[in-house]
C-alpha cells in the first residue's frame, strides 16, 4: 500500500508540473480527488490493513494528499500568471478589422424644438428654463387661477405628496400656495419670468409638462410645450397676429392662412385660438379637419392685467402677449404622423425614419 501511494504521488506530480492549461490541471484534479479519483478511493482499502501497517500508511496518505493538493494550487496560480503575461505582451492589429458603426442623431422633437427656438431667437427672444416641479402658486394662483376657480378642471394635475403633513399654521391658503406639483403647462414659468425680468421682456420656454391623461393618439401624460412671453409698452392683438403668422408660415409653409378665433384662458384677456389652413387638404375640407378646411394649431392671448399685477408689473403701463403651442402636435402635422405616442415610444425604426425629414 505504501508503494502504491508513492507511485500515485510520483505519477501525478509529474502530470501537474507538465500541465500547460487549466483544463489539463482540472483533469488531474478529478483523477485524484473526484468521486472515483485514486486518492478518494484509497481509504476504502485501509480496512484490509493491519494496525501496524495502518499506522505507517495513514500519515503517509495524509501527507501525499496535502502535497498533491498544494501542487495543483501552485500550478494553477502559475498558469494564471503565464496567461496574464502573454495577454499583456500580445499585440492585436485592429486596423484590419472593419467595425460596423451606426451614426447617432438628435431626437426629431429636439430638432423641431431647436428650430422653434432659433426662429424666435431671430426676433430677440431668449430661452428660459423653468423647473418641472412647481408650486401651486406659480402654476395656478398667480396666473389668475385661485383654488376655487372652475378652470382648474381644465388641468388634470399630478400633485406631489409631502412626507410630513402640514401643521395647522401652514394649512389653508398659504399651505395650498406652497403645495408642490408636476407643472401642467409651460405657462407656469411665466410668473417667474415676470418677477425676475424687467420690461421689455422677450422670453420663450420649451419644456416638459405632465398631466393625468387617458392616453390616445393625440394625448400623452408627459409632453413638451412651447410658450412665448412678450411684455412691452403698447402691445396689442395685431402683434399677436404677426407672431402667429411668422411662426406658422415658417413651420408649415408660406401658403398657410392664419385666423384668430375668440377663446378662453384664465391667464389671458382677450384670449384666442389660432387656426391655420389644414395641411392635409390645403383648405378644401377633409375628415381630419372636420370639413372646415382649417386646424386649431395654437393658443394665445394678451396677458391678463391681473397676472401682470400679481407679478409686480403695472398693467396701466405695460401689456403682454402669451403664446403657446405643443411641439409634438405641430411635428405630427409637419411630418404626417398619426400618433403622438410614437415620439416617446423608443421605436428606433420610427426615429430613424424621421431623421432625414427633420433636418
């Protein structure tokens, strides 16, 4: 038995030293210590030995087993080191390999919104970035929409729940003013602009808005809005008509005819719905425009005197124009898209198809 153990030790010591790969080393390990390995099966033969022989064989077996385990571990480390050195010294020529590349591009809506910003930038309007999380005060109250105003039903608002309930002292009117929400319209930045800037003011806001909406081809819970804020002496509806024609002709073509129709927004007086010639039937009437030959494209009005006063501007001296449009819906008309949800769907095929059209 002693001779057998020494022969196993000598045979596998040589194999371990000569192993060139981890695969060869693993084969030797299994041959020794696997379920049917020679080292694993040897103790089953010890029952045939006398006590005197067992006293000699037992320690020798344990010694050889430990030595073989150590030799395998040492050789495994050496193979790892040799592989690392070969990897470090290896030179790979990548110049001969042609990698497939894909050119990225801006999102079509981003390109469209940049065009809008550039268009009004030529008239001296600067871009203002307002927060997407707003106070009830800026989003509603300063815009002539107090807590009990029925027009609040026009906006399906997403409020942010405070972690701590308001104390009795903060409840009531003051507590409502400070209540946080996801802004429902880009007009929420108007009070900030009117407070921070001195007239004359030419500002524009392009930003994300949020509403609790039932999703359909024309409505999303998350969408972008463009708002124009223009405050100066002597502004009137004629200036508003000019800005409407300037924008729509640049975006949809010089042939478009623009019409203002009376409307209602609590933060403007008078208010107007802006209609333009239907881009699909060119004014002859179709199902999309309801046979009227025109589409409602934007909303606008003269800034309500109360809003100016709320924000520290004298309405007896200055007047203002608020003008807004949904870039997504405008892009739908320009590119002939029938579902607003496609813009935020992440569909690369759709976005790639608009790449050239949006340039």
